[in-house]
């Protein structure tokens, strides 16, 4: 161990020859998910958990937002495949339920719960 300490001391004492080099760094993005993508992903997971086909999920979406519908399609393709009439398997349904962490969609979820200063 003494030999290593001696070698380290010799190297570190030659400060003129030491040129620091950044080898790698990690960058964390603070960008939030696109709202349409987030809504579409949650809606898609909920539809899969309920056993809906992609065609049925898009038919019942009721929102004309291309970002939301594209997120639903992308999620279905990554989980089930490209057949828009394929029914999710029990395993796929269970996995979607787990990814939702108990959350369920409801359009009236927050109605009647606005603060006093909101209308």
C-alpha cells in the first residue's frame, strides 16, 4: 500500500502535467411529458386493463386530439401489436392495471371539488 501511496504522491505532485478530462456526464431533463401523450398513455392503459381493442378504445375516446389518439395507438402497438382488433390477453390486462397504480379514468372525477376561489 505504501508503494501505491508513493506513486500517487509522485503523480499528483506534477500538477503541470495533469490535464483534467471529462469522461462522461449525466443530464436529467426537467421537461414534463406532453399533455396529450400523458393523457393518451393513461387512457390507453385503462382501455387495455378493461380488455378493449385499439379500435374500440379509439372509438370511445371522444376527444379529437391527434396527440392523444397517437399516444393511444403507440401504446397499443408496443403492448399488443399492430392489429387494431386484437384483444388484450389476461397478462397484458394485468400489467396495464399494475402500471396504473390503482388510478381509474373518469371525466367527472374532480367535479364539485373546486376551491372557493374557483368557478
